[in-house]
């Protein structure tokens, strides 16, 4: 994931177009609300079981971001294993970056 993609994710979070955290991303995937999932580059096996498999099953694109600590720092949290983007246009912009 590029620097531009991280900035777009931060904007999406502030605009309410993104969710942060494994539980929120999983719920969004189950509802069919997410257009993109961003996983921390150092995501763990629990995140893979709960988010990655579900995203793949729902055919939602997945991007790998920086480590959980860096991603959390960029999004104003301690650590972030997963984030989801609701807005399809924002997701498309992130995928292009």
C-alpha cells in the first residue's frame, strides 16, 4: 500500500466511510457493506481466520498495509490489524494508488 493509499484511508475514516478493527471489518463483510479490506502487513493467524478468509469468500479486494503499529499510528489508534472501506469510489482510488 502506498503513502497515498494510507492518506485516503485516513480521510475515509474521518469521513465515516471506513471502519477499523477486526470486529468492525468482519461485521461489515458479513453485511456486504465493504468495498475493500486493508490488513496490517504483520497480521496474525486470528485475523487471517476472521477477516481474510471472509473477504476472499465475499470477493472483496484485500490490500496489505504497513505493520499494525504503523497503521494504528496513521489512523490515530494504538495498533490496527484490519480496516475496511465502505465507499466504492474511495476503495477504487486506494486500489489505483
